[in-house]
């Protein structure tokens, strides 16, 4: 994340972190305003010596309630795609660019709201610390927010997906974007494209 400008989460991030230490410290983060309406911080799951790190955008409704990343519909689709790509999900480290759920209340429903660049920057020190600990062979950014957080610049997913970029970065679509196509033309090809991209990261 080269474009972090402000302090954001930095004062809350332990200076010589382990993943367990980061996870323990994250609930105290006040690096941006998103902690207040959220249920809890959603940190990560998976082994800290993983060779593949997958970075999503932010937790969704299910993740906010359960405290675990990728446990809702997008997570289920991601599991299917990883399996189809020959990647063992349990061997992958899964995290998000932003650790608190950003939403808008509409009646009883909490609607996902895309995090801004300010949120991505504020939360960047957590992701930077995770990547410094795990030191994976490849970092897969799921969607434009994750790609921006990881690469520190704006990224056109369609233009930059489908190849390993310098530094071991791979950009692909967010599984939520594929979930939204379910039952419509284009679902199969969007799913296959995600599987193909993930296959580039396979061991
Ligand atoms: N979408 C994400 O980007 N991350 C999650 O953890 C769940 C849905
Ligand atoms: Fe801290 Fe990130 Fe949560 Fe903002 S979203 S409060 S920076 S953990």
C-alpha cells in the first residue's frame, strides 16, 4: 500500500507483529469511523505461513455478525472457485482491505457501501503488517478496492486481471460481482474467468 498518506490505523498496529498479535490488537483500532456502527472487527483466517494471500474488500453482513471473513454468499462462491482452481482453501490466508463492515441502514437491512480511498488508506497499515508477516508467493486482490489497497494506485480490473504482475500480485474480480450474476447470462463465464485467474496463483 504505497499511497498511505495519513496515520490511520498505524498507532494501533503492533511494531513487531505476529498474526495472533495483530488479531488481538485490531479490536481497539480507531483509525477511521467504521468501527463504531459495526458489530466487530473482522480480521482474517488461514495459516500465517501461507504461500497465497487473498485480499477482499471488506467484511459483509454475515462476516460482521460472525467475525470471520468470507463466510457469506461471496465466501461460498469463492470456496467453489478455489476448489475448481485446484487450491486448498485451508492453505490460503484470507483477509480484507478494510476490517470493518461499511453499510447503510435501509429499514431492517444493512446495505453494503463501498469503502472510500480514505478508508482503504486508514486500514492499510493492518494489511501491510499482515503481508509483512506472511510474505506470500502471491497476493491475489479480489476486485478494485482490494487491488487499490494492495498496489497503492487505482486499478482497472478488466485491464489488469489474468496475469501475475511484478512483485507477485494478481488482480481478479470480486466474488460478490460474480454472485450478483447468478441466474443471469454471463454467470458461467464470469465464474470461469475467476477460476482461471485463481489458477494462475495455484501451487
Ligand atoms: N466480501 C469481502 O470482500 N470480504 C468478505 O470477507 C466477505 C465478502
Ligand atoms: Fe481501524 Fe480499519 Fe476498522 Fe477503520 S476499518 S477502524 S482503520 S480496523
